C-alpha cells in the first residue's frame, strides 16, 4: 500500500506526486468509512447531503485510486530489482503474503478491511511483469475493466438462467452485523473470523471487484513503465483528452444507471453494479488527472502536505480502524446510532489532520512508518533495516 523507498530517498526516485495521490486516496477512503460508521450505516440508513456528497466524491474512487498506486509501486519495486540484476518475484510474493496476514488479522476487528483483498489480487499481478508490450497490457486491462463475468451474468439473467436471477450471496452476512452493533469485542472477533470474511469475499467476487482491481493494477504498471508521473509534461495532451472523455462518459452512464435503479437481483441489478464500477473508474480518472494538473500548476506545495500520509498508508489505515471501530461499535462507545453525519464528517476531517501532523513529525526522525518498517524487515527476514535517521531531523516536507 506504500512505496518501498525510504523517506530520505531523492525526490526524483520516490516521486512525491504518487505519495501525495496515495495520501489523498487514504483521506477519501477514511471519510467514506467515517460517514458510513465503519460499515454500520446500513443498520440505520439515514440519507443526507453530507452522505451523498462524500459518496459522490470518494466512494469507489479512493479505492480504485489506491489500486492504481499499488500497480505503480509494483513497477517501481520490480524495475528497481531488475536494474540491480536481482530476481524479485519471489520476494514480492513473500511480501504480499505478509501483507495478507496483516490484513487477515485486521479484518477480525474490521471486516471491511481492504488490505487482504489488495494482497490477494497482487499475486495475480506478478506474472504480468513478464509481458513487455505496453499495448497488450492496456488491452488486458481494458478487458478486465469491462467486467466480462458481469456481462455474462447480465446476459444469462435476460435468458432466464436461475443462477443469474438468484439473490447475491453477500446479502446473507451470516449474522456478522449483529455483533458489530451490540456485541462484545469477543463476539465481534468470533463473527468476523468466518461469517464476516465470507460476506466480504463473496461481495468482492460477485461484484467483480477482484477483476476490477487487477485491471487497475495493470493500469498502474503501465503508468510506471511509461513514466507518466516522472515526466508528466510528455502526456499533457493525452491527459486533457482523457479528462474530457471521463467527464463526458459520466452523464450517459449515470442516466443509464438511473434507468436500472433499485432492483435487488437479476440482470437489472447486475447492470447497476456494472455501471457503478465504470462510474467509479471515470470518477477516479478525473480525480487523478486533476490532482496531477494541480500539482503541475504550482499547487504542489499544498498537495505535498499529503506526502507523509502517503508514505505510511498501511500504518494510518490500520490506526483508523483501531481508533474508530471502538468509537462506533457496540463493544465501545456505541456511537453509530448517536452521532450525526455532520458530526462524523467533522470528526473524520479533524482526525485526518491529526494523522497528517503525526506523519509529518514522524518522518523528521524516521525513514519508514512503524508498520512499513516491520513489513520491510519481515520481507527481508532481518532486523538490519535502517529505521531512525542518522542525520539531523529534516524540516517538514523536505525531500
């Protein structure tokens, strides 16, 4: 989830723009979690302008942006190893295994964990490093993002196939929601040990999210190979055309989604799911391209404030759950049915500001975030990994 270079690496090699993008994605994902009470919103849905605004800006977009950044980081690590003449596929697989274990443990507390999902899909990415044709990778990404399985399910539903007309399996959460709302901490862990994971993974598989993530990984891999972030000036015209295309695509897709709205199963429901995924990709594309353009226009000094968060995404992502799951869930303060959307949004913005301050101060004295260092040490099976800075503490945001 984070780049592999230490915070002291030269700016040209660590590409602060991507770290800033990752920090922005983490911010958006956190606000979605906060206004959704870390997945407890559906127990008492109360639509509001706050909820609608956060979902419009960030739902699906932040997650897909993280996936693109993951694919880019894969390129950085594999390319660096290749330049050193070192095989890295095996080590990267081991690295993913460690990440999966972290995500699995995290999901015992918060079943909405995405770390294990990103790690699992990462294993599927490894063979694509051998595909040297950028055009072929883009073609494969396009096929995956078109969601062939969902298209097949929609067609099968129109022809009356029973499996395609059945309710989604993830509708049955196996009783995992109850312990989150009212149970003890032990009840929560027990429910998430099996039922919560079955519900989550069936959602990612049935809705095609796994396929979408792999497609986005390939996009990130291509952006790395083509030096999209390292030499953004080369792609000025392409960025403009892509931005216009994404904006123009939103209106007809949103209208089409309105036409198939509010079904609970069958081809119209899965068409809604398909269109929602495409809208997320279009929204993510707009966010990414605008971020890059603002960075180039001189807003980088402001957006650089997000770099420290982007360099310790794993630590902050898990910390968010460790702090706010007890705030909202039944075993803790039980605020899921006592706090308003406005209050949860303001609390989320304030909490993220505190995280930014913490991350900025942390990197004055350390090379990696806490979990990032442990992840790197476990990958190398050695504690001989630099952690503290040997030089004088750097000024905030120094590169």
